[in-house]
C-alpha cells in the first residue's frame, strides 16, 4: 500500500498560535515522515483563515523536495479556479524537473465561499473552470504545449519551458466527493482523492461509479483511489479515543465553520448538490452527529485498532492509497509526533506488506 503524510497547516483549535509556529511544526513532521518510510508528502491549498493556510503548495513542495530527496511530493490539491492553467503547468513542470519526476499533481475545484469571494470569483463557475483547465494542464505536461479555446481560458498554443522531462502517467490526482464530481477524474484518467468525513459504506457507490466511468472512457482498470484522513494514534485505547474525540471533533468544527455547512448557500450554488445534502445532514445531526460519523470513517486508537479498521476498509473498497494527517484540530505537536512515530513503527510496515485486496462488494 502507498502511504503518504498530509500537511494541513492549520491553527484552528490552538490559542494564540503564531503562523510561523504552525509552519515550523508541519515541516518538522514532514521531516519525520520522510525519514520513517512514508511514500509521499502531501499538502492542501487554503487561504486566509485558521482552518488552513498554505497559499501555494507547489512552492512549498519545491522546498521540501530539495530537503528530502528520497520521497515523493504531492498537492492535494491545487485549486484550479484560483489559478491560471498556464502558470500551473509551468510550475508543475519546474518542480517535476527539479525533483526528477517525484511530483504527484493533485487538482481540485474548491468549496469555501469565503475563499472564492476573496479571489473575486463565482463558485457557480468552479466546475466549468476545473473541467476546462484540468485537461489543458494534463495535456501540457504530456505534450509540452498548452492551448485552450473554452469559455474561461482563451489560451494561444505555446510551448512549456522548461519542457516536461518525465511522464505524468499514474501521477495525476483529482479531488472528488459526489456522483457528479467523480466524472472529472475519470475523464482525466486520474486517481480519485476523497477525504474521510463519513462512513465508507456511504461512499462505496460513488467510488464504484467513478471506477466504472474510468473503464468507460479509457477501457482500462482505474488507478487506486486515494483516501485522505486525520489520525490519532496512541499506545492506550481509552486515552487515544479521548484525544480523537477532542481533536477530530475540533477539526470537524473547523470544517463546519470554514465551509459554512450550516448555511443555506449550497442550495443556490451551481454544481454543489452533494454538499447541500451534506449540509442538510449536518443541520439535522448537529456537530455531535457529524463528529460521530467522522470518527467512524477515520483512524484512531492503538496501532492494532487502526490496522483492523484499515483492513476492513480495504475489504469493502478494494485497494487504495492512504494519505494521513497527524496535526489538526489543535492536536499538540507532541501528540502529533507520537502518533506519527508509532504509526510508522507498527502500522506502516504491515500496510506495505499487504498483497492485493479481496473485495467484499456492498449492496
């Protein structure tokens, strides 16, 4: 199994935590992961708020690839509506050249109304902008040329310099959550990226739909879905459960706040029907219900409990890649470091020893 570490860069849940401390602690965890057998360092892109603030993850990964030459680096994700596709393609080509082919390029369309407003963009355009920009970028990294004549990007044909040096086959990822959104990674031939926020039994039909779409478009088996989650790992089950309820709960709270899931705006925003459903569930169950559902999907507890949970998930979903955050929701650095080290020592070697999964299909 391919296992990465997710970098969130959040200060939500910490009192008076300076931004430079947030970045210092995430980068210290990245160094630990790079030395502990993880396959990739991943980072989100978010702006302006305590929820997460890493405004340029390609920039960050250029720094990390120089510091850690033996691990892949990835973006989960570059939010395409906030960028010019030409610049994304150029920056990805530079980073991939410097890293000698170690970049995994993940792309998304964005979800937070507050971030779109600051960029002076309409959320109604996010799906159209993503679906237009993503193939432009993928084709540019394949052919060395970018062009476009869609409603959003009138891009004259131009060569990317430095020219892409390595094939991106198998290294393109796209965030997907709903039956509608899995169409985009399927068309791109990309890995679907999903975040653990509700029981995986609820996600299986959408994952299978995305796999079927990939087979329809490409006539081949789809690449593994990547599951991104937020983990609390400790030697004592009861103590780890208390920590998980506290820190994963705080993360869910930050998620509610940043994305305004208790608001009504998803009803009127084009292309966000799945999130309107999630918002309605959130309003009915409240924060406590959302935390319970989140904890059913996420990994927490002792290494043995975490392994049994991942094994059950793999029997349900089939093989997948895993991307794990250890610092979120006010988790103290020492708890994050303990969890990463314990996971690397007792969970990671077992995950890497597993052969192909035997899948038990759910109805």
